[in-house]
C-alpha cells in the first residue's frame, strides 16, 4: 500500500489532482431500486484498484493573469 501512497504524494507534489479508479463485483439483485436507491451507499470494501490518475488543472489565462504575488491589504470574506 505504501507504493500507491508514495505515487499519490509524488503526483500531489507536482500539483496534480489524483483520482483512483476501482471496481467491485456486486450482484444486481442486491442493488436496490426506486426510492431505496436514493438512500443506498455503494459498498467500499473488496475494491480492486484499476488506476491512479494525475490530472493537471489548467486555469484560463484570465484567471492566471488576475493572480498577484504581491501582498495586499484586501480582505477576503468566505
């Protein structure tokens, strides 16, 4: 497991967003339908890892140009 954790940490250090893709076999007759499906959560155990993907987020030029490295006294409320 530490191999995958290191791979994710290396990608994050390169400013990549990490996504893991996995699957799990599940019997269709055990999957709820209708209203039950809205409250059902997918099982998170017994997953098989297929891939770890690193995505580079590229912001539009207008956003990159609006960023300033100079400190300001402006306050940002969230």
